[in-house]
C-alpha cells in the first residue's frame, strides 16, 4: 500500500499540487485521472521520486520515501516496476534481453536462471514465441507487453504505469488492461496507472483518484463514477456523447427499478 499525506509541490512561486491525500491499495488497479495540466503526472513523479515534494509524506507500507536517505531510496526503487508511455525498450537488444536487463543489473541469479525467469514473464504476457525478435520487428502493442514483462521480472511490490495505452488501438488497449489487472491480482502488488483512457477507467478502475487543478477532487471506484454528483468529474468523464448516453441509461434503469 502507498499512502500520500498532505503532499504539496511548487515550482518557484507556482503551486502545482495542493494538499493531496490518497491511498493506493495493494491487489487493486489504482488509477490517477485528470485533464492535461491537472497535475496527475507531477503527482506520479513525486510518488516514484523523480521529483521531491515541497512538503508532505509518501509512505510505502509505512516507510516515508521523502525522508529516506539516498541509499534507502535506491533499495526501495528495486521494489518498483515501471512501464513508460513509449515502452522504452532497447532497440539493440532482443525481446528476451530486454526483459533480462533488470536481472542482469540487480539479480545474483546465474545466466540460465535469469533466462528462465525472463521467459516466465514473457509467457505471462503471451510473448514467449517473440523472445528472439527485436523491438523494431514487433508491433506497438507487443512492445508494451514486453515492457510489462520487464517491469515484473524482479517481482516488484509496486508497479507504476504512465499512460500504458498511449498510441494503441482500442482492442490492444483492452489486452494491456487485462494483463495489468491480472498481474496485479496474481502478484498482489500495488499498481498505480496514470491514464486519461476512459475505457481503462470503466474497465479496471477499482480505486480512482481524480485530480483537478492540483487537488484530489474525487476518489472512488468505476461503479461509483456512474452515480457521482461531482460536477468537475462529470465534465471530465462524460465529455463524450458515448459516456453521457451510458449514464443516462443507468439513471433510467435506476428510476425504473425503484
């Protein structure tokens, strides 16, 4: 579990995050959503330590990341897996070598053991047959799946995903969502996904934090979104005609059932 307590972040005289309080639970897909410029990316960077908060606490299972020494932060980062928006694979390495990379850096396993572990993770994302291919030889969706395999190869306790469905078609996005949700459940890890993909929100959003102008404006599940009375959240979620119609149908069904 990751807890954010009274977190603020300013750049010179501009306050970007204001008194953020949030809890991200293990075994659940936790989503951070919000408009561009709302502060959700800055929040994610503060959580993983790419930025230092102006003040506040970031607790990893009770351990305050902000107050840690440099050495302690390095050790904690080994418990994290990260999936970047662009997949960030090494073009000169095969798929298998990309997944093995964290093991080569941090594991004491021998070569055979590292290969076996990497293949287990590739099998988990249904890409074992692509182990000898290079990133340029596979699709964008397959690259994201390789990135997922690499992110979980060290069996992290915390998994961070920055717009994992960016640039993917809707069908492939569903595959990525299902993988992330399944891995979160199977490994019982704390997964945080930064996204503006409403299909992901409605598909796997078990715990959702809505950021509006640097504040945590709403917190709830995908089911609670449909009945939310938060005007700012509704303006964001139901900006498309499709989601407006979904909400109207649910409201009508609720009226009929009464």
